[in-house]
C-alpha cells in the first residue's frame, strides 16, 4: 500500500528544543519519545554528515542499541554558482 519511507536528518529536533523549565520538559517528553519511535520506523535513515551521524547515535540511544544506524548522504551543492562573485559577470 505504501512505499518505502526515507528519513533525512539534518539535526535531531530533540536537541533544538528548549528543556529549560519543568513545564517545557513535561511538554516535550511525549514529543521526544515519539520522535525516536517514529524515526526508527523509517525504512532508511540518512544524515547529512558524519557529525550528524554521531549526534544521532548519541541522541537516539535506543535506536543505536537496536543497531539502527544512519547512512551519510551529503547534500548536493551546485558549485558552478560560486564561479563568480554574486552580482558580477
């Protein structure tokens, strides 16, 4: 019915959210749990760098302990856009 699910991670949301007060920690707890759970359900997990791969493993310890490890796929960059300074021909 559904195709494969690919998750491309730039940085775990869990680390971007503030957990500074007890209210925020309580609010974020189910979101953080669901982020890890649903991320682990993807058929393929990709990250944008080796740094993000190590951050992913440190953040999602349950996935790492289950042997779920992301592959690195560096973002494509059109290097031709940098051949001349912007605005100059």
